[in-house]
């Protein structure tokens, strides 16, 4: 059953290139201000159902947070419309709805009133809010002294007792300690079981994949794709990898820098899952196949160097070397990882084609193509390596 429907929502902003001298000048239009129109959202349509979780993904600036603010009526749409049944509650920005000079206790009542929760309800469930947030020791302390994680914990604890029909959550589930994150995820599942529709924004693809029943991918303010979360996320990550590969660093030899062809170059790199489908989202112990396509204009003994790095550049797998002698034209070389030994995180490939002595580099791709490893939403195991073990 649908609880929220949005049709062709559009929102624009003015980007001023020149600052006016005063508010009076702008009001009286005595000074012309040059600006351009930025459409943050263009014709966005989707629907949310009771008892289901809808994920919103996309790059920074794609319109995710703007969309939630339109739904929460913080922004007024410049086109389109939306409607929802029952109460809508939102946890959209760090510190939104709190007064920094007031204590945690006072802000519970203030934030609750902003969410439309009757004071009697807040009073009756006050202990429940405090217990869930785990902030009983800080109730009489001004909010301005709280860490970002503490603010999020308090805000989330208030929002969930408002008994909403639609809950909007913007990039907050990853903030705070692992124990609170686990409780938050369990609470979201509990709300879903009670029939609450939840719309949440996150850059944590494993979290979206494991929580969201359906996902909307926004690209430059437009809906790029809506559908099954894992399918949409795979396509989104593939898009990100293709963009970053095109813009990535290519480390080449002095020979190539001089304008002389090396005779061998990397034409394409792709990652496939166990079923042979191109994928950039995996779980620990999944099977992965890395495909490297080379283009050669001359035959020469060479080596492929393959390594997997963390986002910070720490080499965690490899280097894996294969001696080759590619034929003229294109040749494909594959490396299969039978059981991915990595924990949840973001990783990137480092691929190079080197000479037979492993001294000179004919072509390289570093810091571009990568993949995401994740588990279930409750998976909070840390460290780099995934150890296949169990308590006895």
C-alpha cells in the first residue's frame, strides 16, 4: 500500500556570481546581480510503500538531500507535487531542530515539539528516549558540548518515538559507535515491521544493499534508475568506476612520456561475480574474477602486475605477477579469487603492464577501478582481513 507518492518534483536554486553590497540594494534592485539557475532536481518521481525501506543513492550534489528537504517541506518545490498519508518525521541534518545553548533534556522537548509530538507523549516516553540514546549522563549538559555522534543519537531517539508513517533519514546511520549503529538498524527494521515507510540517504552501499527493499539512484538531479537495491547499486558502482577510471591516474614509463609508443596498453579492466555478471559489490568470501584486456601493436615479453589496495593506498593483496607475451591485437587475461579474504570496505585495483625485467612500465591504471565489500547491515566486524572462523 502506497503511503507517499512523488510526481515530477523539481527544485532550482540561484547561483550568484556577484555579491550585492547590501540587502537594501538587492531589495530595491539598484544593483544587478548576475546568477545562473541550478536545477537540483528535475522531474523526480517515485513511490514509497508501507512497511518497506527505500534507499536514495547518488554522488554528492545529485539532489538526494534536497529531495528529502522538499518532502519534509523545508524547501518548496518549483515543479511537480507529492502527497503522503499520516505523520512524516525527518532526521535530516546534524543538529537540526536543536538549540545549542539548551541542555539535552530541554532539547528533547524542543525537538519533539518541532516534530509535532505532543508534550504529554514526550513526557510519557522520556525515559525510553534517554535509554535508547545512551546519554543519561549528559542530559543537563548543553547540546553545544555534544559530539556529532551524540547529537545524532539524541535526534534519532526522538524521531523514532514520534510514531511516524513515513521516516526520512539523511546520512546518519553511519555516525556514532558500532553499538548504537546496530541498535538503530534493529529499530529501523522494527519500524518497518510496524508498517512505517522509511526513506534514507546513504553513501554506505553495503548498508543500502542489505537494508533497502528498493533503491532510487539520482544522477545530476534526475532519476537514473529505480529497482531492486543490489541491481541498482551494482550499476551505480559500475558507473562510478567507469568515471573514476577515465579520470584516474595513469602512471606510464619515461619511454611513453617521450611520445614513443610502448607497443602495449591497457584497454579495459572489469570485475565479475561468481555468476559471470559484471559487479562492483561483493561480500567477504565471494568469488571474484578480474579481467584485464590489453591492446598490443607488437609482440614482446611482458608482465602483468595486479594488486588490490585500500582507499588510502595500503596494498593488501598482491602484487600478483603473470608473465605474458600478448599477440598483436587485443588479448584478455583473467585472475580469479576463489574466496575474497577482505572485510567490509572500499578497495581499488592497481594494474600495470611492465617489461620482462619488471623495471620499466608500459602502461598502468592506479586509483581508478575499484569495488566495495560489505555484509549484512548488522555486520560490524573490523580490520582488513576476513577470517573464516567461529567460536567453539
